[in-house]
């Protein structure tokens, strides 16, 4: 029996881009006719703790190579499809091995602080910026490709803070970094005057984390972001690991933020025995600059839409 969520997605694809061709020997791979754009469609029910479980066949992923290709993760109740560009994660899948059944086991964590993709034995990756049709539209018509400017460390901090404000969080950015923020990217927002108490052992480390989200009206850390612009990925992981080990009762999102070229470096470093033994390897996420930019742009559009509805 056809899956209704998948059928709705395919109908929307045809309405936007024209006829689709199903690739041979697969029930889930589609190509937009006349274009080299391929989409691998996967569906899961949402399970406990807002998780979806997906199996990606290694044989299907090989058919995505060389094309502008996307892995589409679907679940019930989505507002927009999650379309992850395969080229950005090809090295990640190549660095690990599928399960004995020939599938890579992937989980999607649907959470308020940002949707994450977990690839077994490779790590977590923030995919919040990949909701919507814009990247497929760019694949079909390159004139619609979102132009992402070169970003500085301070600009990435500015955008992460703005996203946190949209998530109803208070924002901590180190005092020395605040004068360097780029208010041309975002409406100016306020900062927390101090960090929550209870972190005496790592207070000095915590104060230097590039961006921290604290749930508004509470002392709960929601997310910590280390922006590694030119510094080693390993140093950011060590800082997050110290906080994680010193505060075992807290469960924020830990993220290393860098350019896409360092995604595979993150996966290798996170695979070190020290981070696997501490458990950081299971909870730390990689977030690339383009994803931050697209997440920020989507947040601005959503806030603008809400504002227009109130007029």
C-alpha cells in the first residue's frame, strides 16, 4: 500500500518540477526528467524522543554519485521536506561501513534547538538549513542558487545568536567578542549578563564558548556552539568534552561549527577513543557555515511571515 506522506511529497515534486522517472532496481530513487537531479526518498514514523529511524541502502547511495542529488527524509506532520544534499555527506558515508544488511543506519532527531541527522559510527550533523525546496530549485535552475557570502567568525556568531533568539532563548557570547558582531545581518539583540550557576568546575571554559543558548526564564543550557574558523577542530571538541564531563546531568546540544571542507575532519576527530568513551561522540553535532546561513535566512522568513500575519 503506498505511503500517503511519500505520495504527497512526490505529487508536490511533479507539480514543481515536472515528470519524475523512477530509477531501475529501486523503489525510492527518482530523477527529474530532463535534469540530472536525483532524490532518494525515505520515510519513518516518529518514535519516542522525537526520533525517526531510516535505512539508506549503500547500493542506492552509489546511484547518487555524480548528480545533483538529495536524500529526502520524510515523517508525518512535516511542514517542509528535509532535503539533504548528498555531496556534502558523501565523504561521511565513505568513511564508515553499512550494517550487515547493506544499509547505513540513520536517525533524525526532531527538536526545538535544531533538527539533527545521526549517522551510525560517524556522528551527528545539524541539518536545519536543509528544509524546503530551494536547493532542488537551484539544481534545476542555477539562477535560483542561494548566494552565500564568505563568512567571518563574528558573522557566524551573530547569526547563531539571532537563531537562538528566534528559538526563545537567552544568548551568551563572550564579552570580548560582542563589539565585533555584525548587526547588518541581524536585528540587534540583548545578551545574558551572566551564565547560569552550577558550573563552577568549568566556569572559565564555559565563559569562552563562542555562543550559548539558555532557555528563556530558566538556568537550562539549551545549546553550545564552538566556531572553529581557523583553530583546530580538536580544540573545540576538547572544550565541549570538558563541559560534558563536568556536568553529566545536563543535556544541551553540543555543536562544532566550521566550513564544509572540515566536516570529514570533525568525523575523524570525534571518532577518537577519548570522545567515544566520554559519550561526546554520540551527542556532538557538526554545523557548517552554509547551513548556519540558510538556517538564519529561513528563521528571518518565518519571523517576517508571522509579523505580516499580525498586521
